[in-house]
């Protein structure tokens, strides 16, 4: 089952769950109605769905959707040394990041409900009232209702570095806004993915057909283990439909870099998948002005699955 994944897709007859190789996309429809059914702990598991009989091939022209339906998406902060250093550099008061990096308790924050998450090929957003907007490529930890780490996905924790740097208490505004979260393209059961310590995240930002930022990081350099992060989040919160926890980033673009309208962000984790989004929806320039920046693209826009998913 290595290299197999569970996909959430839009078909002419509605949303369906499918399976198929990580590198090729959804191939066969599955006899379940939602991701929640697979993460609730009361029904079949993700791995079960890779073994069961299918309901036929995926219809041509189906659309790849974010692989979440009722799951909350949370995120972790300052889990890499480079992330701590960068936030110390940008912050007015920096010692808070030193302290959270070395503390027993990690930084965990709510990122998005499932309905706000953008999937493969859909636009992400940046705040136009922020002068420094960056993508944050992260591994998504997919956890079931019992607290078990059952799968991986790829995530983009889009952030306003200038707003967070001004005051750490502005974190919700720097992290939670329209188009600030993308996940996908699928869910890869842990049993089907490479070992965690072998995973590498690659990111390329393309502008006008030219790569303007590229980097990669090995997840083995993360200070905390996935299980540790999951345990802390599960201590005081029930998740009857499961959840996704973004595990933090170590990629920090230079201070002169900021995302621009039309940029394409491609995040690749070999063995887990490639998530590609473009900057196509941004907010108002000023809360007192009524006009939005031109070029808004609906959140549901996604990549069509016709001749095969392109990883």
C-alpha cells in the first residue's frame, strides 16, 4: 500500500471520497461519504479504504478538493530553531519566542475550520493591510477522534509577518483570515508514507514564470515530535471528527521578500504529495475603504482531475 492516498473530490453528482496513488491522483471511488466518517473512530479507517472494494472509477473532469470536511485545522509555532530566530528578528519583544521554543508546552493556535481551507489549485489569500506576507510550508498531521496520528497531508500556514512582529498579541490577525490556510492534495496514511524522520519539505514560489524563492528542510530537525504536539492539543479538547495539526515551518524568506498577487506557491513532500496554490484573493486595503483589491477568485476554485493529477 506504499504510495497510496485518500482523496476528497467534487464530481458531477456531488462530493465523493476516492483513492489513488500519491503521484497520480484519485482513481477509484470509495463507499464512504466523508472524511469525518474515516476519522470519527466509529467506522472504517483510512487504511481500510485502501483495501476495500471500490465503487467504480473517478468520473472524468472531477475536481480536487481540500481533504477535510468537518475537521478543525490547528497549527504549531516555533518548532524549528530557524523559526525562533526569525521571529526574534522581526518582533518588538523577542524573548517570548525564546521561551516558547525551550518550554515544555508548545505554541498551538487555531488556524481554520474545514470550510475555510483551500485545496489543491485553489487561491490562497494575503492581507493587503500587511507589508510582509509569507507562505509557511508545513506537514499536516491528520489525527482521528481517539487522538491517533493516522495520516499526513501538506499544509500552507499563510502568515502576516509584519502584523505578528508588531505585537505577539496580534497573532490571530496575522494567522487567521480569508485564504490563510491551504491543505492537500490528499491524506496519506502513516503506513503508506515514508518514515517521519526521512520526510523533506520543498517549496518554490514562482512569479511571472520565474522562481523567486526556493528552499527545503528535513523534518528530522524539528524540535518536537509529532506525537508530542498532538498530545498537547488533545489534553483539553475533544475532536469527535478528528483534526489536522500543521507542525510548524523552518523556511523563512528574507525580509525583502513578500508574496504578491499572482504568485504561485508549490510545496512538495515526497511520499506525501504536492500542494500548489496561487495568490488570488486578498482583502481590503484599509478597513475604512469599501473596495477590495481587484482579482478576487472564489474559494471553491480548484484543480480539475482529467488526465491525471500533476504532482
